[in-house]
């Protein structure tokens, strides 16, 4: 099994169902970036948001599976910068404070690290 498959961040999904995700429209595929346009909504002339992350109970439209069990990003390789920067503090994927809050929101314990 690869280190990628062992990484809890690639199968948890709590952050994808906890926070709003805003990013520069330059990250959209149509603007030369990698995020599929259909998964984003326009916020301002320069900012987009991942579809579903602004709901009362956020859940990113790219999230697949069940949070905490078998969840993953359907566009992991093409995800926007806030998702790339979120919670990773080590190669093992041990989360930060925001990760711990997201996991608690879904009844999951913080990652040990």
C-alpha cells in the first residue's frame, strides 16, 4: 500500500464537509487553472467558491463517499489552493487545529501526531 493510500487526509473528508472554500477564479480550468468550472460558483469578479461549501451544512460537490469512513476528493489532483494548503503538517497527513475542528464536527477524534 502506498503512502498516499495510508494518508488519513486522502480518505477522511471532514474538512470537505465543514468549511467554505473560496479561491481565485484563475484556478478555474477555463482560466488556465485546473478546477473544473462546473464545481465552482462565482462569488465576485475575482473569486469563486467550491459548489456546496456555502450551505448551512457544507459538503463540497467534489467530495465522494462518507465522511470519516471512505471519503475522498473526486478532483484531488485538480483541487483548488485552499484545499491543497489545508491541514497538512507532515507527510503522514497529521492535521492541524482546523483539521481537529472539522473532525470533531463529524464526531471523529483528532489525528495523533
